[in-house]
C-alpha cells in the first residue's frame, strides 16, 4: 500500500518448504500451469513485495515438482480495469487466479465467474464478499488492535493518567479509503482499543481524516491539526505506512513539535504495513511503532494455496481445525485457518492467516526478517543500513 518509493528487494523469510505432495488425482500428469495475477498498481511497493514472494514460491514448486508455472500479471488500482483484465484472462484460459482487489466489493464478478468456471481463485490482502475463495493475509483487525495497544499505552506513559483525565488531549487518525476492506479492518481493530481508552479518558478528542493513502493529503491533515491543537496532540495513527512516515512525521518536524521520546510532550506515530520506509524511519528514531504485515509471506502462501487447489481440488484444502503447512519455520507462524463465514462481510471459504509482527516488540529496525528490509536486500544486494 505504501507508495513512498520503489526501494525493492527480498530475502526469503524462513524456509520455503511446501508440505503437501501432489496426488495427481485431479491434475493427472499436468506439467504446465498458466495463472493470472491481478493486483494493485505495478508501482505499489507492498504488492511488489507480495508478488516477489509469489515468484519465489513458484521457483520452489517448479524445482520440487518438475512443473512449469506461467504467471500473467496485470496491475491497476481501478476495479473496472481489474475486471477487464480478468475477462481477458478468462477468454484466453487460465488454470488459476491470484487476486489482490483494490475495491473488493467492486470485483465480485471476477470471483463469481471463476466459481462458475470451476477455476481456483485465491485472494490476497482482503476477501471478496460472498463468493467462494481462499484468501491469504494476516488478520487486519488484529494489526489495528496491536498498534492500538502499544501506542495508547505509550501515550499513558508519556502524558500520565492525571494529565489525560484532567486535560484530555487530541488524537489524529489518518485513513486511506473508508470503503476498502483492509482499511475498515485495520481501523476497526484500532478503534476496538481506542474506545476503551476514551472511556477511561473522556476529555480526549479524536479527529479522523481520509487521506486516500496519499502522503500529501496526510501532510495537509497533519499540518491543520498541529496548527489547531499544537502539543495537545497525543498521537497520530495511520492505517498505512505512507501517511504516517511521509505525512505525519514531516509535519511534526516542520511545526517544531518533533520532541525526544523522553519529553513529556512527545507525540508518537504508529503505522501498519512494514515497508522499508517504515523500517528506515524507525532506525532514524522518527517512527515509534509499526506493524509488519508480512507481504512476502502473504505472496508465498497465496501461491502455495493456489497450486494445491489446482492440483487437489477444493475438498482437499485445509479447513478450520486443520494444520496449515507447519514446516516453514517462519517467524510469522503459527499459520491459522479461519472460517470465512465468521468475517464481516462473510464469504464462502477460508482465510489462511499468519502473525502480524510489531516494531519494536517483535523486531528491531535492522531485522532481516522484516519484509521491507528483506525486499530491499534482494534487489540491491545489500541491506538498507549498509
């Protein structure tokens, strides 16, 4: 989701070991597969990390099983363009589809048509309402809850309970697109924690700004709030990395309100993504907290899931209560199967999920397991701090 810059690279996180053996019951002796990969814009760093994970998993599968997987990729942040691409892929014929929907509700026809044609379809990042699919992502509500827990605790430590009860303060929320599933889920998790904080400190006020994942729009919102509230601002929460790192933090510095962490007027910033830019900001001491949502792991598991479904069929896929590929030794294990009917909105299928990691609780700014750092390394041949 971050669009700060294309600092691309990858080191595979954990061992790339697929646990299932192809039975051949459905695929027979099929040795070549063609899949469609419909994703966000090709310049989006988060989905470049996701795709690189997919490409690495393809390499593992091809070497292990002696097959060839041809991946046809189309990237756009326009749901209509994503639908047109899917129609073209249906017309030419594909064995499976990977779909990262920019607006999940707007691409329901893609998943519906795949279901009608009996084509396996694996969604990443967020599920498409109602339809049969397996979707792969770390639970976004959980990501919001984690960032809420650690940052609001930090606010209490910085300002103190007496100040918060008597003086209150102001919290700034930066959202992307309020109709987007991943934005809704991350924000829901954050609000789950914030509501408890507001109940305890009723004088605290909150403003929400829809900045569309834009650094410029986030900067404008941050500037306006800093001008109005000054050091009464308690923290900035951003549903993605871009708006926090390239919006809130520069605004704090420009306003002269970027205080040391030991200062009682320090204003923490928390984000969700895990791009290299967030790691870099953390290494500089600019960013207090962020969630690394494992884009590389997401791409690997999505491809692995699609391959298993193409080979073994829907009935053979892991279900709730089943063990999901436990042999990876990935820091984001344990993987988990979640019933799609328990989600809002519900869908027919499963989420194959994995752990969110939090800086600085689970990793530091120089973590080689962080997907942003690892992705940078693969393309540049060195770590960002080298």
